[in-house]
C-alpha cells in the first residue's frame, strides 16, 4: 500500500475550490482505485492523505487532465505553497471498538 501526503499553506480558497475538491475525491475513488482520502485544515495549513494500492494508480491519477487543471489552479490561487510526498506503507496497526 502507498500513501500520498499533501501538505499546503492555503491561499484564496473560493467556492470553485470546494467544488474541485469534491471532483478530485470522486475521481480518485471511481477511476483510480483510491482506498481512502482524509483531509484537514487548521488555520492556513492543510494536510491531505490518500491511500492507494499501487504507485501506478497514483501516477495515473496525477496525469489525469482534470487533476492537471486542479494543480494549475492550486498553484495560481488556492495555495501559497505545497509539498507532496509519496510513501510506501510498511506496516499498519489499528484499534477499533
């Protein structure tokens, strides 16, 4: 399993941003086999972590034309800066009720 960690300092996030977030999440799950997607914002900091079965799925999602548009808009207005890390999950533990 792999994870994509997206860390950003936010810029101007308008209603178009909220719509694009929904489109990107739906696209990741329906077309590119994303397993989970979690995002939180605190002040001007945002972190999103998505989980994938393979690097190929991540690369295909990254190359998608809609995702490319979202990245362009992110650089132009929605984010002041961001970092993306792709990591391999070696172990996973959980505790459930």
